[in-house]
C-alpha cells in the first residue's frame, strides 16, 4: 500500500525542532511551558480531588479520566500570546502506518507556526511504589518516545504519573532502574516532583537522536510521601 501524506505534512515543512525554537522565543521556555502543566494539576487537585473521594484503581478508565480532567485546568492556566497551544490527543502523523489511525499521545503542546512540531505528553496511573507498577510506564517511554512514535521532531517529551500511594522517591528510583538510565539528581522545577532522563535514540524515524524525557509525578491520593 502506498503511503499518502496528510494535508498538514504537505503544507508544513519539517524543518524546525520544538524545544530549540521555544528557547529562542522565550528564556527558559521549556520550564515555563511545563509550569502550565503543573499549574493545571494544582487546580485539579484543589478544585476536584481535595473536595471529593480520592481516585482509586476501582474507578473505570481512570487514566483517561484523570487526563481529561487535567486538560481544561492546564488550558485555564496558560497565558495569552504564546507561540504554542495545548491539545488533547494530537495525532502524530509522521509514524502512521498506511490504513491505520495515527498514534496519539494523551496531551501535546503544539506550535502554531508548524502543527507537525509537538511536545508530546503521555500519562499513566501508578498505583504504588513497587517495581511492577512502572512496567507500563517504562514500556511507553521505550516503545513510544525512544522509538520516535512520539516526538519525531522534538528532543524532549514528558510522562505524567498520576500517583495513588507510596513514596515518590521510590517510584522515581524504580523508573530509573526500569529505563536503565539515571534520572537527574536535582528537581527540574523547584518544589515539584519533576526529574529528567537522557536517552540516545537510534530509530530511523528519529529526526533528533538525543532525547530528554521529563518525569512528572502528580500525587492524586493522600497516601503519598516524598
């Protein structure tokens, strides 16, 4: 089957990289951009989670549900005149297989100037701080981000862990062990459970081989400790 490109692939050139352009536009642009994600989480927690029963694994479709709840709060936190917008389930058409739906990260920051260029974010519910609880999380980093199914035109992307119970530090230790790479010693944003990991990508789909994955741990249960 011949592969046909989409309209956006035809009219927007793939000549820029998300994070480098962002840094040129705004000093410390990636940190500021991800700050909107954290601000949205703060509002979700204060407005919804802290005023109601905590989410549990017994809740149906919890991962998608929490992501959908987070999304509008991030939109409300964003200021005007940004060079990017925020989208739920933005399709990654570059790695699409003919005849199949393109893959879609849960959330993405997308450049107005070129909507092919995205900063993708995927979310996972993490029940506890056991090594087995990060299996799906690690598989997504390796099978999506490192394989360039997500972020083919960006040197960075992010994972959100909706954390139900346990130690955040133990969880992050498990993530590093599962990925086989060390996580950053310092928090990426002061006062936030937010670290990064560095990766070499070898997939032919990758336009940029060096990749930084952000790991944002967002507690959504009271049985969470540092």
